[in-house]
């Protein structure tokens, strides 16, 4: 079996994860509603006879490795009060820490992480109790299907966290995951939902998040200070509005500019310029 690296230059073979078959995915989603509150740990396991693996692309994850992954995510959840209902702050803290654990612990390449049934296995088989804790049933006792099934990976309870950590990982920083702290859930979703055009380029996403951070904090370089000074001069222009207008303008650019070939410094300059134009257009 050929070796496939999870990150360029690491030499670490990618792990292949069980892919829960569609019929089993639906059965286990029904089970979520049948199990009493607080009892979803009874659904947890490290294997399923109704799961398959990709034939090539790495080696199969072992049951011991799956147990270790479950233990790591559970520790993060316990740190945030699991199994008691989490506060908004605890949910945010869990997301940040769990994103790092999943990105580092799963050891999968993006191609494997793009498989919806992989995340269905992780949500329904390995970590159903954690996912239910993070995304509880609504007032009608119904769970949101896309948080568990993997039909939309930008909304899946676990896949969205892996993707954020993968895209925002900054290898040049002392804390590679410092950018996870910059944007809130709603604002980050605005970027990740545009995955094909924007989030498909991690360097571009990092540039967008860095520029937003520098705008808010005052920045360190001349360009950042110029953007920040306009922000102070126009407090009525909401930061979220500027971000969303910037994203709209960047989307237009992707139609005729190849941003994939640009370096990170070039992307940084472009994003700062677009953000400045967005603020001006909004009256800033």
C-alpha cells in the first residue's frame, strides 16, 4: 500500500476511516431520537459491521486509534462541562479545542476528510454522545440531520471543525491555530460556506482572517494601520458588514483572477485593498 502524506513534508501516512453505509446512517439517525436523553453513550463504539473503507490511499485506522481519538475529544468536552448543557462560551471553547484535536488526531488527508460517510461514522458511531451534547435536539425533540449525517460538511458537528483547523492552520506562528480565535461562528460560516470559491484556498482564508483581526486590533504594518484608522473614524460601519461586503467583492474577483497562484503576501495585500474598498463603499 502506498504512503500518502497528510501534510506536505511530514511523511505521515494518511489514515483511512470507516465509511458508514447510507442505510446504517439513516438507522442510527432514527436511534438518536429513540435513546433517552443522557443515554447516547450507549450508542458509542469503535467499529461497525455496516461500514466500509476506501481500497487505497493510506492505511486503515485501528480500533485503538479510534479509542484514542474518542478519548481526546471527550476530554475536551469534559473540560467544558460535559455532560451538563454547555453555555455559549463553553460551546465556543469546545469548538476551538476540538478542532485542533481532530486536525492533529485524525491524521487524514483532505480527500478522506471530504467523504461524508466518514463523518457520519464519527458522529453516529464513535462520538454520538458528544455530538448530541454539542448539538442537542430542538424543542420538538428533533436533531438537525446535517449536524450528524454529513450531508453538508460545512455544518456537520465534527467535519466543520476539522476543516476550520485545516484551513486556518498557520505553520509560521508559535500557535499554529491562533486564527481560530479571530472570528465567531456566524462570521466564519460566511467564509466556509463559500468553500468552492474561497475556502478551497487555505492561504486566501488565512489572509481574510488576518486582515479582519488587524482591522479590529489596529494592525502592525502601515497598510493595516491605514485600514484600522478608517475603522476608528467610522465606528458606525459594523465589522461584520465590512467582512461580508469584502467576501462579496472577493467572490467577484475569483471569476477572472487566479488567486491560487498568488503568494500569501500578495493575497494579504489584495485582501487589505478589498477590505478598504468595502469599508469605503459602506460609508467608512
